C-alpha cells in the first residue's frame, strides 16, 4: 500500500508508476480504477502504461488500482488490487 500524507490544498498532484508488477506470464497488463467509489473515482486515473495520477485536492481515503494480467502460454488470468492511502 502506498501512503500519501497531505490532503486538500497541500496535495497538488501525485504520480505513481506501477508497471513493475512481477509475473511469469507474458500476458498483457491492464489497469483500472473501476473499484473506487463515485466520490473518489473523479480524483484518480491510470493510463495504459500503469502511471497513476491523483488529482489536486484529492480527499482523504483509500484509492484502488486493479492490475490484471491476461491469460497466455498456459497461465491463467489473474488480478490484484493496489491500494493508495491518502491521509
């Protein structure tokens, strides 16, 4: 879990790179913020390369990014959720 202190006006913008997810599969990695509440969803985004952006004035809370590895070469598809906690 990533912990980030400084909410409201103290938080201008935060970037996290989560591309370094370890896997034995060569399946495609995809990223999603779909599991966040509607309230928090408008403050977080993730691009197709795994770079997470928390927008200015993001409120306190736990933001989630779902990382999925597609099935390939005998490996099953698997998903994990990364949590970013803003304090």
